[in-house]
C-alpha cells in the first residue's frame, strides 16, 4: 500500500513532516517510542524491547499497557485514513513502515557511501559535494530532545561518530582541492568540540601550513598535546608527531597541491659545533640556606630532560619531553633566590645554556620577550620574525637538540609563558610566580613555604652574624617572630643589623613589636616587604582587593571561610577567595567536618592588609563588617553550646562542638578584640555563651582569658551588671582550676554587687556555683545556705533548669555535712524535673550526686542502677570531668560491695585517674589516688596502697580539704578498710 509521504527526521530534533506540516508526536515517552521504531524501521519490534527503550531497566507495572496507548496515539497521527497501516501491531510486536527516502538517516548513509566511493577514486569534487550534502541533513544532535536509555544512547553515540568521520572525509576532499584557507575555520570549530581527536588536529595543522601559517600549525600541535596530556596523560600519536616534525622542517610533502608558502625566517646559519653556551643567570646567592627538600625534588623533575641529542621521543605515559617546574608562593618567600640556586646547581645538566628572563609580574607581551631571547641567542634583529608564533617557532628551533634550561622569573599568568617554553627533549623550563599557574599543562607545581624556625635563624645568623645574635637570645627570638619566616623580611632585618653594628638586637625587636610600624622597619635600600606585597595587591581585581582589605580588619590572620562572607556581606565568596588563593595571598590550612575550609594569611601580609583597610575603607564599613563576623561567632557558639548541653549531633549541621574546637584560638582572639575595640555587647554575649562550652570542654585557659576580657570591657564601659556577671564567670574558671580562695573572693564580690543591683537571677546562679566550689573545702554550711537560697529564688522566678542545678548543689552540700538521707530527699525531686526537661547534662549531674548519696546511705543497688546511665550521659555530652567522677564513684561502689568485688574497682579508678591527669583536675586526681590507695590496701598490696594514699594526702592538703586530708592521713597509718565514710562525697 502506498502511504502519503512523511519525512521522518532524526538527525536533530525528532520530527515527522507531512505536506509541509509538522505532525504532533505527543509527549516525551511517546516520542521515545517513535525513535525506537525508527531505529528499526520496516522491522517488527517487540513490546518488551520498546519498554526497555522507553523506561530503561525499571519499567512500571503498566508499561505494556502504556506502550499500547502510545502506539495507538501515534497510529492516529501517522494513519489519518482508516485504511492505512503505516504503524501496525502484529503478532510479534509493532512495525513502522517507511520508504528509504522518507528517513533522513537513510539518505545520510546513502550520500556517505557515494562520497567515499568518489574519494577512493580520486574524484574529489564529487566526494566533497556528497559529503557536504550529507552533513547538511544534520540540524543538531541525533534524536535531540528524546530521552535516552541504553539502546538509544548507543545509537546516538554511533551516529555522532559517523557525522564526525564524514566531516573528516569532507575536509580531506576539500584540502585535496586546495581549499585550505576555507577549511581552517570549520576545522577550528571541530577541534574545539573534540580536542582529543588527533586526526582533526592533523588536518587543521595541514590546512594552516598550506595557508603559509606554520606558526599557527605549531601552536595547534601544542594545544593538541596539552589536551591529550591533561585529559588522558598521553603524548600525541606517531602520525601527529610526524606531522609536527614535518612542519618544523618545512617538509614540501605537506604542501600537497597548494601554492608554496611564504618564507619563514630561518635560524642563522651556524655550524653545529659553533654553538656558544649562553649563561644569563644572576649570581648564585652566597647566603643561601635551607630548602633542601624543594631543591632535591625540583632537580629530580628537571634533570630527566637533559637526555642526549637525537634520543627517541618519549612514548605515551613517559615523563614529559620538556619538564616545566613552577615555584609558587607568597610575595617575599624567596622564589627567585631558590630558582637561581637551583639553576646554578643544574648547570652541568644543561651545559648548552642557562637563559634567564625577569618578567616582572607585568603583562609583557610574549612577542617582546621572545625578541629578547632571540637577540640573546645571537639572532640578528633583522632576522627576527614579526609574528609571535613565528618567533616562538624560531626560538624552539634554535634550542632543538640542545641542553638548555630557561628560567622565567616572576611570571604573571599562563598565557605569558606558554610561547616561551622550549619544545624539544633535552631542555627544561623553571618558572617562578606569585600566582599558582595551575592551568599550565603538565607543569609540576611546587609550593615554596616560609622558612621554619631553624632556617629563619640560620639566614639571620649568616647575614647579621651569629655571635651578635647569641648575645641577645630573647631579642633574637622576638625579631624572628616579627619576620614570621618570610625570607625577604629576614634579609632586610639582617642587612639593617649588619649595617648598624652599634645597634642592639633588642632595639630592632622593640620596633618590630609595633604592628602598625612593622612594615616601615622591614625596608633597607631597594629591599622592602611593603613594596613586594603591594605589587601583588595592585594586580588583584576590585572584588579581590576589597576581600584582601576585609581580611585585614580581622583581629587574627587565620579565619574560617564563613567569616569572609560575613565581612563582605555576601552569600558567595568562592570566586573571590579563589583569586586570593591563586595569588598566594591566602592559604588553606584545614577543612572541617562539613568540608568547609579554613584560611590563613601570612602575618606580614595581614599587617599590610590592615594598612590598606585603614587607608581605603571608611570606618563605618569596617565596624559593620566586623560586627557581622562577631554576630556570626555568637550564632555558632550558641548553636554548639546547645548541641553540647543537649547531647548528640545534628546530621545536617554536623559536629558543631568539634568544629568549634578547631576555632578556639580565633574565637578567643575575637572576644578579646571585641572587648578592646568598642564591641562591648558582642564581647559580653560571647563570654556568656562560651561559659558552658569552656566548662564542659575543659577550656580552662580560654575561659580565663574570655572572662577577663569581658570583665575589663564591662568595667571600661561602666556596665555594673555585666562586670559582676563577668566577675562570676572568672570565679568559676578559677574554681575549676582549683584556685578556690581566689574564686571565693570573686564570687563574693560579684554576688554582693548583683544583690545591690537587684539582679536576683544572676545572683542566684552564682550562688549555685559558689556553693559547689566550697562545699568540701570546710565551708559546707555556707555552701548549704547558698544552694538553698538559690533554689528558692529560681523556683520563684520559674527557672526550672536553674532550680535543678541549685538542688544538685544543695544535695552535695548536705553530703559534705554527712546528711545523706536529706541529700537523697533533695535530689530525687531534682531528678524528676531533670528527666522532664530533657537536659542530659543536668540529668547526669543529678544521677551522679544521687548515686554518691545512696552509697553513703547504704542503698547500693539503686546506686548501681544509676551510675551506668550517668556515665553514658556524661559521654554523650562529652563532659570529661563528669565522666571521670562517674568512674570514680563506680570504683567506690565496688569497694563498698566487699573485698571480693574490690578488684573490679581498679579498672574504673585507673581510667578516672588518667582522665583527671589529662585535664589537670587536681581535686579529682586526689580522690582517684585516695580510692586507689584504699583498694590496693584492701587487696593486700599495702605498699602500693600507701603510695597512693600519700599522694592523696598531699593533694587534699594543697586543696585545703580538711575532712579528706584527715581521712587520708589516718589511712596511711594502716587503718585502711573497705567501705565509705557515711555521707561524704567525692
């Protein structure tokens, strides 16, 4: 049966056209079904195969029914007359009928076959015409817009490859016809789309050479080689390498039927033996120190290039024919000095020449630089080609077969140095740059770090004199700290000391201590750290320059990634920080559990950034930026504190507490900065939010610093309430470190001040902490009164959590008064409230105190049930002191259970002792020694028991704990027995 003509188009978006009208083919799955039928036109396709085409490996249960529905819809479109049967359903499946000239894919294949027959017979005009007609059928990608599953995906890939192969045949036919100029553009487009296809690069190089553009052909080879090495780690194949050599040698075979190209200036006529070695290196620095590891690594990378002339080219996967080493690092880190020393060390490996070019970090045109190189190699000015690519080709030709190292100093970017690189084995390139130049293919990037302490001192001694520095060791340490390992700074300071023999080292150390004037001190003659850094700063984009200045407003040079976003009030600073990283003005120093990086700016760069911020940014902008950072810190501290107190971690937020651990130094510095720079509210809020974290994570030093900063800030601002609260926080920090006398004085001052100001809530909270700190120091009566008063006030104010803490302190005071039954009666209601509030730390504290009371009251079974839960909760909230005290109480419990269970006490007691020692918790350590002494004595090891008890006695006396000192003293007299003094806690 003859059907009305329908054109099925698959070489582009799927279409069916009849009578000039595009037929409606339905939704995505219906179109995929038609595509599958067209792939097997005039053949029956089973329903299962169509299901696979439409849904892949996971068809729905209704797939067969859906296929029938899609086929019926297509039949209505393709069979407008009832008698037609273009799409039919038979016994074996579905069949779409079409004539060969109705499907563009069939016409394409027919035209390709004709073109290849013509090409094989040398009929290039006919071949080109057939190929052009075949390519013109394509309107986009094959089956464009149709959902791809395995079968269709394979067919699309096959068709894309066929199209590309036809283009190559077309290019071959056109080049044979002499149409080289017309084919350069289309070939460029194709290599851009398919950079790994060597046959395309070869045709492009041929077309360019025949257009009298050998330099372009060589550049194309370089681009092809870069693409192959970057993507596949392979060198170009034998055919492309042969073509490259032919271009370099001007092989007439490449001309084909095209007109002869214009003459490219040839290298000067010079017999092979007349080559005169060229050495342009600066002098080898006499005061060079250190860098042994970098020198060894870089030399190993460069030396393999110095192979004998005429050696075979490297095979794919072998080391680069011309190795390139890039030394990168921050301004003033000594890249040029290091490169110069390295090049001198390699002179024997590159006897034919050591070329040196100082690019100055500026955008010197590669063509101008190449002219300098060629002149240095003896090429007469009149013989230097006009174009950059021809100059590069001539430069590489001159170096061919030679062993030459090229040192390119202070390069700005990849584009500046690509034309300056040698092109043949035996040569090597050494590059220094402040930028990372990560886009230079196959180059070896080596980061040059600042000096370590030993290297810094060695360089300063070599310049200024070792005896002079040894006479003032403390001042020397301060000078070295001020230079922060930057070799340029060390050279400047060394030169200043050497030129001023009458100066004391301490005088210069004092001048360097002033951060605002430090860069002015780091200048001598034409050496200046500020000038060196300024060069990098001026090359930044405006956004990156503002980010650089913003970092200078931070109180410390190390910062988390979010801080830069806060400074700039921007949600996305990735591009900006990348610019600073590429310029080596900041470095990544760590990554948190969420993959967020931490950055650091070198100390001296940070000083310069601060200078620029003060000079270029208005004060309101600087203060607003810093306020955003402090607000960010506060939000993170509060979130971490909440996570810590409640226990566990949020899968989405990650380990907030662990993340904050890594920020301790920056965080404390931020609080101290806020306190001293007029951000009083931020300082007070941060100090308050950090209290629980410092207490639970044992940040004793940080707690002390934060509390003192908040206290100084509140006093300076005349805020009496904030000053009293900060005084109380400092008292807590002192008590936690065992300095109870100092703590008691500050507690009393703060509580009295708050009482006078009518701040009942703050005063009650501090009474809880004072009570707990003094209860077993011979002041149990005052501790009892404090805790009882606090419980009453907090109950009246509705602070249930605070009242739980007060009752816990009250129970502890009662235990210290040997009133275990009353302690139990006090702690049991606290336990019920803590359970209801769901506060794991408070609950653990109450369980621990209740277990101690129950041991003292003889209710050992209840204590045994409470302790494992307390221990688990302490570990959940990562409260190491609480964990240790729970282990200590567990050891006591085993003691109380009788001599036959005493041996089980050694494990938890030993573990508790280790934790107390790790934390520097002297009170807990004394108790651990006491109970270990009693246990060993009960087990018959009197000598070991006595040693532990003696340690405990010394500890209790130093801590002014009279009851426990008396107990330990009696035990050392040999009266040890298993058991617990009634009602006494530990």
